[in-house]
C-alpha cells in the first residue's frame, strides 16, 4: 500500500500514549456530530429516513455541502435518496448483521472472525465504488464523500477520509486497504498498551473504533498541505 505515515504510533514505532490520544479526542471539533450518528445509525430504517438524517449531518459537519455534488438542500436530498435506492438494502443488511452477531458493536471489526472481516471489508469497498457516480464532482474527490456517507450509518466499521488523508496519510484509493490498516494498527496498539482503543474517550462518546481512530488519522495529516 505504500503507507508510511504514523497514526497511533510514534516515528520510532512506539504506541502513542493513551492519555495523549484521549486529549486529542477531547479537543476533536466534530465530536457532537459523530456521537449523534453513532447513536442514531443504530435505528436505520428500510425507508432510508435515518440514512438521510445521518448522512446529511456528517456531510454538513465535514464541509461536504459547501460545494460539489451535495451543494444545496434540495439537490442533496435527491442525491441521498438515489444513493439509498442503490445501496440501501446492503446497508440495512450490514447494520442488522452487527446486532445479530452478538459481538460488541464498538469493537465489531476486531471481534469479528478474520475470514468474515475480510468479506465485510471487501463488501464495504464494493459499496464505496458503487457510490462514486453519486459523489464524484468536477472538483471533488468521490472517495471522500463515499467514505463519509458510509461512516454516517456504519460508524462501527468505516473510517471517514478526507482528501489530504487519501493523498498523504493512507496513499491509496482502496477503502479496503485503509480499513485493514486501521484494524492492524489498533490490534498492535492494544497489544502494546494493554488498553482498549474504543475506551479512550473520557466522555464515553466516541466509542467505536473508527470514530476514535479518525481523530488520530486527522491529526496525522501533514500541516503544510492544503
């Protein structure tokens, strides 16, 4: 994958201290929106109303509605309904599989059997590619919108990734690569620290693995690139 940017490890290969990560989570500017979708996405309905509510919140908070394909309330609503018609059944099935698994939703990716995790991550990658015709704009990177939409209803599984992260942190266009990297990183970090990564938010708000990891992935972005 060619990934060489440290996210939850120091350049020397040591795990970043739990209290350092906790403080970054406390200072995270998107916390309220993320906490809301972690809660609300559990009530995904077959009509797609909760999908539209969660996706709208994340797209707006992460600056995706200022321009591009999701600019304008009416246009955004129409696009999100089209997206639900395209992948809604798959999202609903994945959502239910989290409940039916009997596993911790906050630690779902790590507790899932390795083979099933590979199948799930591949399915998420396929869904992200299905979203590209809807999220690609004249000046917008379609994978950004795709990852944020998937995160908005599957915050236990998907990482929301911006332009700089795609280009300079993960250095790939494959969401599956990113999710595998996240799982590997967290497994190594937890083994080294004997702490649970999803328990690092003092407020108990950012409880899913991707929501906490995203804080550090954003912090890892190069500061001199716009």
